[in-house]
């Protein structure tokens, strides 16, 4: 059974760094072809893809966030991470992580999401 | 970036109706197109992959099709549980891009 769960700080101030964790089970990021992606959704708005990380540590980012993103993983503990630097109110959103299986399953399983508010 | 133009943004429909939602890709994406359903307060759920393939557990009244750069999601015989927002996603090239969403609601 595949599960993913996001965790984060809940609220943070502008200019701080947002650190998010995705803890998953039912698959491994050390397995060929597996990956995890991050997607966010401001309240009442649409979905925005942020970044992917693959089993071989290949990483892809949305250039619209202008180098503010860093994605990483801890294979031993079945976790993936996303950092967003210099946050502002526009980064207020629900953040999701989702599983990727190369060639077959992009975002076939999603976490429940974690709400993050940026406010002074 | 590849733009996914999704229409309509809102779709009032009656139970039992047949409805179609469309995404137009600004560049060739092959069949690297997925459809997701999202209900209020819930995570998106994969409905269609590879433009035309039904994901596991999805009712057969859902179907996907492609005509050139237009990708469509059709729901036959609408049921109340289908009321949700639907998004398309292209994953042919980075950055991945979603359509803006279609809110399917009861007329």
C-alpha cells in the first residue's frame, strides 16, 4: 500500500525558508524509475508543479520560482524534502507530494497535503 | 513552457448528462497527458493517464480522448459523486504544467 504524508511549519514569516518533508511508504526512492514530485495549490486556485526528484538523484525544478527551490531525499528513511527560500505571501498554499513511476505513473498517489501560511 | 488551455472553467450539468472537458496544448505533448479529479478539501485523484487510459478504480463512465492537440475528458451519465474540479496535466517536458481547472457542478 502506497502512502505519502507531508509535514511543514504551518506558518512562517516573509523572507524565511520553508522546509517541507514528505514521508512515504509502499515504495522506495532507491528503486529504479521511482520519483517524488511536489505540487502546490493556493486556496481556491489551481495546481502548480514545483519539482521532481528521481531515484538516481536527478532533479527538476519549475523555473518560475527562480532558483528558490531545493529538492532532496533521504532514501534510508523514505523521505523527500523541499526547501523554498525567501518566501512571501504568494507562497501561501497547500503543498502536496506525489509519487512518480517513470513511464507509467506520474502523480498516481498523493499525500493529503500540508497547508503553509506566510504572514508577518 | 507548454501552455495547457482548459475549457470550460465552469460546467453546470444535470445528473445523467454526458459532459466533456477539453485541454489544448500549445506544443506537441504526445500522449503525455493526465486528468485529475479534486473534491473540496481533498487531494487530486488520478483519473486518466496516457490521454486515454483509465486509472485503477475509476468508473468506466469516464473516458479520455485526443484529437490533435486537443485532449478531452468525457463523463457519461453524470453522477453526484462526479461533482468536482478536474485538471489536466502535461508531463511531456519540463516544467510540467496543469490546466486551469474545470469546476463541474449541478445545474
